[in-house]
């Protein structure tokens, strides 16, 4: 059966034809009937996925859907759940098994791939029994009741005992365009002290919490083992999720709430949410949440969007900053990239030390701040802009983060920096003193030059083209995926203009939303909108194996040599008459010290104020410029307009022909300013 739409009529036709019964009967010789085996009374049983009302979200053909019912048991840190997955085979080949990600199994023991790459977490998890997991207890075909065997897959990059990828074997094949309903019963235990998910006191972060289908491409599954330095890859689907929690818990979740929370006589309640055309579903709960909301007006004839903030009580004084930043982020990104297509945005301020902050999920983001966040530092504004930006670069595009994390993290870091600078100006250096955060206003931190400084510490660790899971360590992964990519894009912008970059980013989002684009798709888009040289420049920087480092290694001037020696030929040779020098010989040498070569501009400044610029292709190891004239060379500078932001040593980019007092005075003045600022700070603190 080819399912062309997921509306109610289509589902009715699907039910009448009984695809699963026919499949089971033809392949196994048995006549199945719709029979859902009962589960424990503590479990919530999901019904068949319902159809959803019309939505402004674009629908692209038939789509998989999840109907999930889950129950939270806080004392045991347990989730007991069951999901019915309406799986649609959108590939070009028959499918005989389903693959699932069980991300929380990364935290079940020290032998997982994730914890082998993050040994610092093992002691923390063991100290307080912080281990967590996700167990599939049962898997069946819904209409036939046939039980499906579950096994675990280990790729070549996985630890032997890793259980983060599971395979569920089907009794037969599901052809292209066909579908089947599969019921999965699962039990989770929340980890403690782990990134993104877990429990802290009565705060719960349920991210990547359910058995989630891997991405089925045109001909095969993509189901990478969960690594320390990778995030996620999933396909677009519709979600209908009911969350049973103690009645004091306040729930924030992806999508939109459906009706009102249903309370029961035993001190519990059920919160239900629906989300359409998203590739994940996350939720958070905490009895202490305060809820603040605002309606965001939007252009382009779009209806207002509801923004809801779930904030910790100790941070309520910053609700205004949070909401203002959320509104500013929505306005800025929509102006650059087009409409955010969902009716609601939920933001969560996580519990202190929960390690759940600073993460993106479809239609919901987790942020983070401190009790005393100073106005001089763009925090929480920075994390708010960055995580909302991920609603485009990740949320709408859904690239494979396990292979090409730069495609969302790096591009988003670049654009976030630009938009933050436009909205708030530069950030400022901050530090902790006696438990308080202090912003040092004289020390501005610009985007993305200073904010991407961590790249330079790891510049030689790995080629930027490495897959996300294959970087040497987490620091190298972040340096290349986030910072190097952001600096490379900013370098392209400074060479080819901001307008070309704006066209590229908007076209990329508009043409590839819901499409799982690859790096080559972005490069093609960059070439179409900024030109082939822009593409070549970006590819050379981001994917290069080496560093960029150009230096002025010589800048000298000397009086022109007086005439001496002989001239002429045999029979007419004569002695040159000595004469006093009438000018200066100037020499400038520029060297390429790094392995990556780029075209660079060189500026030479002479004592009379004359400036000469030359373009060097940068391929050789060095180049020498000489000149004779009445005025000596005074200063030489490579990349004088600072277009190449990935140059690892900016100090060696310039050289004076002779020591210059001005440089010494400049540093002296800056040192005095720092001392005065520190003295003023301590006088205020008493």
C-alpha cells in the first residue's frame, strides 16, 4: 500500500486494507489480528496515532509518526513508556528491519563508546549511582501481535559492549511507499550529572529519551553509534506525546499543549503535546518552574507566535532579559532566513548544575544564566540567540551531525555572532569573584574573532574535514566544528561581502529545509550566490590540514649604495665615479609559515606616507619586494584589513623597519588602563 497522505481518509483506507495482516499472512502463513498484549498497570498504553488538524507547517509526502505514553517515577528516576510508531518506508528499497537509537545506554556502564571517550564522567556516575539507560522490553507488530526480536549493532567505531543502536527484525519486508505500525515498550532510568539529559533534584531533562528511529536514506539506514563528540541525526515525523507526572511537576515540551492537563485522583496528572514535522521531541519538568510568556508579532503576513519561558525562581529577575532576547532572536533570524514555521517556541531555564543548559531541540531550547548575570556581558543573550538559531541550522535542515556537525554548529556560530553584534554590540570579558560574575567593560570581546579564540589552541589537532566522531578529542571537535567554520565564513564575508553571505544562508535554508542537506549542498549554494572563488576560499580554510600563518619576516631600509666598480666592455671599460647616495633601498619579505596557502594582501608604508599594496597568491614559502626611492620603508603589514581571521598569529603580521616608540606607548597605556580598572573594581567591592 502506497500511503500518499496522513489525513484521516488515508488512515481509514490503510486500516481497511490491513497491510500488517496481509504481510504476516503471506510471509508467515498465519492470519494476524489486532491484539495489543497488556502491560503492567503502571504503564500508559498508547492508542493508534491520531490524525492532526491542519497546520502551517509544510507537509512533505507521507511521514512517520509517534504516539508515545510515558510515566515518570521520580523516586526511582524511572520512565515507563510505550510507543506506537507508524513507520512509512520513504526509501527506494524494501526494508526488513528497523533501527533505533537508544542514547541513554551511553550512560549505563563504563564500557560504552561515549564513556570510553569521556572517562571524566565515569567517576561522577559511579560515585552517586548516576548510571542511566534505555531498555526495550518488548516490540510487536500492532495488528498481528507478532513479537519482534531485538539485537544491538556495533559499527567499526563502536565499543564491543555498546548498546546505543538497536535493530528490530521484521517478519517480512516493507516495500517502498508502504507502512506498518510497530509497538515498542521501554523503560528508562534517568542518569545524573550527564550532558543534555538527566535529573537534578526534582528537575528532569528528558532529551533523546525514547527509542527513536534512525534515518532511512534512499537505500540504507544511517545509525551511527553515540560518541562523546557527536550529537544527533533523525528524520522528520509527527509526535503525539502524553506525559504522566506527579501533579506538582510543571512540564515544558516540544510542540503545543493539547487541551488541559488531566488530573487524576491519585495525585498525578497527564500533560499531552503534539508536534508536527519535527525530528525529535524533548521535555523538561520541575515543580519550581515559573512560567512567563509573550506573543511575538511577525511580518510577512504570519500570525503571532507564542513564546513561553519556564524559569527557575532564583532567576526570575532575569525573565525580562530572557523574553527580550527571545523576541530579538526571532525577529533577527526571521529577517535573515525567513519564517520560523511553528506556532510556538518554548524556552527552559534549567536547574543549576544540571548540565542540561545550552541545547537545542525542535521548538524547544534549553538556555542558562547565573543569579547575578551582569548587564555588561551578553549572557543569557548569547546562549538565547545561539540556541534559537539552531531552530534553523539543525531544526529545519536536520543535517547529519554525526558526520558534518560544522554544517549546523559552525554556520550557526557565525550567524549568531553577527546578529548579536548588531543587537547588543560586542560582548565583554567576565570572571568570577567571590561567587559573583563581574563584567570588565573596557575589555570588549568581538564576534567572531575573540569568541572563536578556542580554535587556535587546537588548530593542529585535526583536519577540519574529519567526521564529527573522528576528532582527536572533544576540544578539537568544538574547535573545528564551531570556531574554525565560523572564522572561515567570516573570512569569506570579508572578501566577498555580507550581502553575498546573506543570500547564501537564506537560499540554503529555503532550498533544503526538511531535506537533510550535506556539506556539498552548502558549498554549491555558496558558489551560486557568492561565486567559485568564495567556495574555494571556504573549502581551503575549513577542510585544510594545517594552519594559516603569514608573517612579515623582514622590513629593512638602507641608504642606496654609492656608485663603485667598473662599467663597459673590453677596450672601453671605465671606472665608476663614486657618488653620494641619493635615496634608499627598501626590502620587505613575507613568509608563509603555515601549511595552508591563501591569497593575501601586503601593504608597505613609507616614511613620506606613501602606501603601496600588492596581492600575493601565497603559494610559495616566501616572497620579497624591493624598491628604490627617496623615502625609506617604515612599516609592512600582511593582511592589513584583517580579512583572514584564521591566521593563528596576528602579532607577526606586521613589522617596523626600526623599533617604534608608539607600540611601547600603546601597550603601556593599555596596562595602565587595566590597572586602573582593577583598582576601581576592588574599591567598589570594598
